[in-house]
C-alpha cells in the first residue's frame, strides 16, 4: 500500500470511529435533577426569555449566542476538490468547527446549504443569523462569494467573514510584512505579482494595498495572462487591478518583481521566471497539494529566496488556522458588529510581530526542533503556538474598539488575556 492509500485509509477510519463525525453538542449546565431540569427548560426558561424580550441585547448574557459561530458553505469550491456539493462539504465544515473549538474555545455549528443562487443563499443565512454571534462563510465559489459576503456584512449586525478570502489575505499579509523585513525592502516599494484571480487572490491583493503596497506596483495574472486594461474580457473585480503596463505574460510580469503570490495551480512558476526576479525575492506558492513551483526546485534556483507554501511539510506554511479562530475570538468578545479592514490589518501585524519573538519550548517540542528563530526558514508562527490566542485576539479586539464597531468595551487588557488563557485550560 502506497503512502497516499495509507493516508486515505487512516482518514476514513478517523472520521468513522469511535463515532461518525468530528464534533458534538455538550451541555454546559447541570441537568441531572428535577431542579436542574426545571431551570433548564420549563418553567424556569421563561425567565430569560422574558428578559430577552424586554432587552434583546441580554441574549448574550443568557444564551450561548456570544460564543457560537456558524460555519456555512454550499460546497461549490471545497479545498482543491471543487464543486462537490453540500453533503461532501460536511466533513470539511465539521473540521473547521473543530478548529474553532480547539484553538479558541469557540463553539461552532457546521451548516451546509443546498443553494447556489446568491439571493436565496443570503436569504437563508439571514434567516438563521439570530442563532449566532458570528458567521464564517467557507468554500463558496467566486464570483458569487463576493456578493454573498458583501450582502451579509451589510444586512447583519454580527461579524461575517469569508475565510477563503480574508483568512488567506491576513496570513499572507503577515508573511509579506516579515518577508519585506528579511529582504530589507519597504512595503511601498515592493513590486508584487499575484497569480490567480479568484476569491483568495482578490482579497490578498486588496489587503496588500491596505498594508501599503502601491497599486501601480501590482500586477494580477489569470489563466489568460496579465490582467491588463486593454483586455475586454475582464469582470469588475479583475478590472479593479488591471495594469496599464504593456505586458502580457506571467514571465514578463515577474522580471524584476520582488514578490510572487500564487493562488493558482501547480507548476506555473518556472526556475527561469524565479531567477528573473529581484534580489531576495518573496515567493508564496500556495497551490495545494502541489505548489506553483516545487520547494526543492525553488530553493536550488534562488539561494536568496524567501519561500512559503500552503503545505505543512515545508517551512513557512501559510495556514488560515493562524488567523480565523483568534479573529473571531476577539470580535466575539467585544461583540463587534463586523470584521473590518482595521481588524484584519491588526491581526496581520500581530501575527507578524509574534514571529519575531523567542519561540516557546512547547512549539519546539511539537515540531521536534532544537532551535527556531525569525528568518527565511521561520517567516510566520507555527499553528501550535499557544501565544496566538492572546496576541491575535487582543489585537483584533483593540482594533474593533478603536474603529468603533465594538459594543462591549474591554477595560482591563491584562485580565482579558488571563481570561483567554484560562478558557483554553
């Protein structure tokens, strides 16, 4: 049996035994005696219901809404599997729900919606939104995902985030911040090429601009080549990034470029293209499972390379789990009405800054390492770093308060950090 078959067999067994699935509902209150049950349901439950009727905001005091996120998908763009539908998407959404709980103590329900029409999808999510403190949209194909997220952000008063877009954008932004430091380059001077024009690519490009990358220094490429202003086949999202430079191919775009971000497909970046880039090039080849250029080929081609992939078996994995649990944690804890760009940038800067601090012994043990220091081989934190919770959640909560979208201020930040650590014991 080869390695791939062994992994498949192990994964199927993992999901099937000892009981199917990866998440379950667990009571949080006593429920063994008659007195317990009279408080949990009838007649005692009428008291909080009446209180919420009088003051709707008290729902956060008497129910689990404030610590509950919906992980919602229609299964139209699941990982590298494509449009596999809502049923086949369920294992992935259950996994995301498990990560919310494991890394940030957030309860999450996976909800798979059999609806591809954006209007009907929005209507469905809007109808069930009172249950939740936040909405994590997942694995919805472009361009519908843009319309769906924008509508829900506008129409709901709870945090809504499409993680395929913004989770990837936040982690790549953290890597870009640190990559620029290692390369000794200013963000405003970076010449950036983004290969791919889907949800993640557009979100990354937008957040790079918010970080300080200049629009005239950015080139977007799709399957037809450079997204250029003279092309007549561009949708509004691509036209937002259309360049006026007279270039047509990825190879042309990469000459002298400082940064390559690949959210596309395997083997589109050649050693020749890599060698044509500026000194100390920052390359994030995120196609999964096979990146835009193989790790060994890339590092041999450019010894001065600063390289990241989406894979866990190479250094510098761009992994959304570095962001989404803690972003929602901070947003929920201040009862933010949305997750805005200020909060996303705060998360990216917090993740980047954490990498530059000494690495805990627990992380070294997790990865069987004797030493790990900020540099080309350590561009962003490892997913098991316990400091991510307090660092990122606190940064996001502060940004929510400072940007005016928080409805529950935090006064004592040291106490808040202690509460976060206590929550995960």
